[in-house]
C-alpha cells in the first residue's frame, strides 16, 4: 500500500514540474494579431526578470483580449520556437513585439529601463503594441 501511495505521489510531482502558469505556447498556436515574445536562457539576471515582468504587466493591464495581444515566454532551449529564434537572431534575453512580418526589437530599451523605470518600460511596450493594433 505504501509503495502505491509513493508511486502516485511521485507521478503527481513529476507531471506538475513541467507545467508553468502562462508559460510557453506552441508556435503553431499563436493566433493573436500582435505577439510579444520574451526570449530567455535558463539563467536570468535581475534585469531579465524585470523586463519579463514589465511586459506581462503592460499586457495584463492594457490588453484583455488574447485574440488581439498574446504574451509568449520562450526559453531559448525550446525547440518549438527555433523559427522565431532564427528569424529575430536571438542569442540571449530579448523582447520582440511582432505583427505578421513586422516587428520591433525592444531589448535595448528593456535593459535600459527595466530596473530604473519599469512603469516607463510598460508604457513604451503599450505604445508599441497600440501602434501595431492601429495599423
């Protein structure tokens, strides 16, 4: 009986370890008009985490329609996103806002503002998304 309980507990733990709230989406499932990609490696610095947080907040507070705007967190090791990683020539943490073939690389602005002016970064992200939605 103890072995069965231990086995069941182990299965639950292993199956839940790979799930993430708001985590990665398969590249085929991206149907939003504007997609905000946050690419990162397995180890992230304080600035990298702040960029992700600002992007998530900007979208959550200003765009409540996943058909219009979708946030996608991408680990650079994720093989499902090789096409996007190559397209944007991503090698480290990057913030990309995309609408079809058009895109804006906001990585430099993200690193410049994430820690010193996170609200300003959120506003810059919101402005860029709105620019794409207006087209």
